[in-house]
C-alpha cells in the first residue's frame, strides 16, 4: 500500500511547522499562512515567538492598507498561525521547515528530536544555505524524507526557492515540496547538495572577492558598490549587501563552501573574520563595512572612512574640445556623450569613410532619442554639428582631451598612443578606454606618461552611467582631477581604481560568470535554473548565461584569461566548456549560438 510520501497527491502539506522564528522563519510563516496553510511557529525563545506574531500582525496590516488583503482575509491569516516554544507542537505537521542558526549541532539536535515527534511520512526540510543536507539526512531516522528548502530574504517578496535533494532523498518528497512552492507563488529550482547551492554558491564567491578588493585598498567601499550597481545594474553593491546579509553569516557560508571546494576564491577574506570577531556584523549591529544610524537601521551615516566632500581638490586642466579615436560602437557612443554635454568633438578613424560612418551612426542614435521624446530635433541637430569626422589623427592637434576607443589589442593601442604623442599639443590629456589591458603600457608608449589615464566607459556609452577612472603610478594628479571634472560634466559617475586587470567591474563580474559555467560543466544545474536563480535570488537583471551570450563568449574568455594571467589564481582559470564553445565558433548572439541558440536576423 502506498504511503503519503510515495504519493504526494495524498499529502498536500496542509499543516506546516516552522522551527526558528527569526526574520527568515517569520517571513516563511507569513507566506504559508497567506497561502492557506495551517502554520505552527516554534522557537525556544518565548520573546522571539511573540515578536514573530507581532511582525506578522504588522505585515498583514500593511497589506490591508495597500489593498492586498481585506480585513477578513487578514483575520483568517492570523487565525492560521499558532506559536509555541515546544518542539512537540510539530507532532501533526505534514512538513517541518527548520530555519535555525547555521550550526550542525543545533540542526542535528532538532532533527533527532523531530524523529521522535512527527509521523513517519512527515517531510523534514532544512533552510540551510551553507551546510550539507546529506549530512543532516544521514543522521535522521528516515533520511529519505529529509531535503533542503532554501527561501530567500525577505521570504514574502523573493520568488526563488531552491529545492535541495541529497542522494538519499525520495523523489516523492521533492515533488511534494516543489508543488508546495508553486502553490505559494514561488519559482522552485531543483538543485543538488553542495554548499551555497546555486544562488548563494555564485553570489558569495563574488561578495568575498569584493571584500578582498576593499581590504587590499584597491578601491573605496563607495566606489566598489557604485561600480557594481551602475556597471552591472545590480540593486545593491556587494559591501552593502554583505552588511545586509550579515558579515558573520557570509563568513559561515564561505567557510562551508571552502571546506567543500578548496577553491581560494571561497576562502573567506580576512576582513570578514576581523569584522565578525569585533561584533561589526553589518546592519543588525549598526556597523559593518558601513556605519548605520542604529542597529537594524538601513540608513547609512558618515564615519571616518566616508570620503570628505570639502577636501581640497587639485585644479584640473581646462577641456573645451575632445578627440575620440575609433569608428566602432564604443567610439561613436563616447563621441555622442561628449557632444551632448556641449564639447566640440573630433571623431577620427583610419579613413574619412569610417569616420563618416561612425558619425552617421550617432545621427541615427540622436534621431531615436528625438522619436522617444528625450531631446528636441533642434538639440539633436546642434549635437551632431559639434562633431567633426576626420580620416586622420592629425585632426587632434588642438584637442584638450584625446580618448581612444580602438580594438582591445595592446600593440594597436600602443601604436595609436605613439601617434597621439606626436600629434596632440603639450598638456593634452590622453585617455584609453581599455577594459582589460594595462594602462601604463599605453602610457609608456608616449614621451609623457604623466598625461595618460584610463577612462573605461561601459556599453552603450550614452546609456551607462559608470566610468572607471584608472590611474597608473605615473599619472599626474591634475590629469586625474581633469578626468573627474569631465565625468561630472558629461553626467557620468566616476569611480577611482588602480591599474590592474579587470579594474573593479570586470574583476568581480567575470569570475562569477566563470563559476556559473563550471556549474553547468559539472552538470550541477541547468542553464535555465541558474539564470532563474540569479535573477530571482540575486536581483541580477540578466542571468549569467544570458549575459555571456550578449557580451560574447570570445570577449568573456579573453577577459578571463587576462584575470587568470594577472592574479595567478587557479580558481580564475577559464572553464573548459567556455574555451570549447569559443573554439567551435559559438560566440553568443552575434553568431546565432552560444550557450543558447538564437534566431538569425
């Protein structure tokens, strides 16, 4: 005779116990109650149990105010939730979800006690994001009914739920909780048992590298966070996110990941240990990477590390005219940005025809802006009139700032800088838009390396707000000040960083993309599940494989090779699957096939 576990249709999981009523447990209880489930909330602390009920009352009252619940529906939700400090209250539960602190000892104790309390067919789920589900299941009396059910914070708002199977988990248990997740309005993703699963497995490696970047004093916390928000479209910067998650929690997850992978990228940055042991765990303590108005507050206040707005600024050089070298999409986009800001622009290419083609591209872009009501036809015409197309770099003789946007090839760029050195007047600032090559190598190709700096724009330049300003050890202070002033005038957000591979954005983005490729290569999860996990669980505007196909697999591979060569970290070695796809000519959308296939236009 079939048991309820072998036939999930007989066990719709109507009564659910939530063990641990912290922020996550309380949020899960709310989600379950609003979906019509009977909820038993259990916490060892009577005060915490009472706080959970108060939080639920407040949240549902807010939902009524916003028209998402009626008063009767709110009353029904609250009536479905009961709290207790006794684990025996879970006796009649069809499912128990454990969301206690990330400690094997605590979780093992709860699971052992539950073995003697719940019915044989009751499913036991752990909400861990760092510990081994298999290890917890193995110590259970019935390991086949143990699995992971990883919600994301805040549980009422976040759509992603990772359903984690161990080698011991019965398929029917997975089916039952997957159906529950769907009924809750969530998007379940099936994953295997490894620390961090998909979303946190990719996210925490990235957060760890950001912490290490800050610890190395490569860039300020504000610039690291702004770079990732503006350069990648992320809702929060990595250091602010670490403070939200909890620095101690992040350290625990990374320790578990490193124990499993032995990948140095997962070895917690020392600053995470230092902050944790000092009690500076982020928002919950009032201080972490940033300082907050009060414990639990989201409001950041100034502290000793906040950049001073009144600090004496070095006087920059006057910039009235700008030369842009190149004829591709990036060159025309940068020329458009400068012309819109009122600068006289010389757009020079290797031939008059290429320069005119690039100017025509700008004209089309401006026409689209007019059609969308973003600028008047008169303003568009004036902008285009400020751009002079030239077939020779000799036209840069009088520019105050020359910006190169030619092929990402060091030899080509060095030859161009040699030409600019001869053509541009003394005192002109020379900038490279390289995203991966050493700026100092371009500077050394000139007789005036102090005048050379990096200005890394992001594509499409007219839309993207970020510019990474890259100083070499030879860059003059007034050159840096000049570029910062220019960025302000063209309405871009400048972030400062040193001259090393990847700068801020690419150095943090591409290892994350590479790790996603490794997950697929190891058959841990599918492309679609990984993309969904990162969009729903991490707030990314695109999943890693969508992004790789847009950027181009050849471009991505080239950047990953540069990062690996510079930092010599085995964890940064490009995934073989990426190399194989590039070798096969599958470069992404531009070739019609990358990680996915695309319709030919």
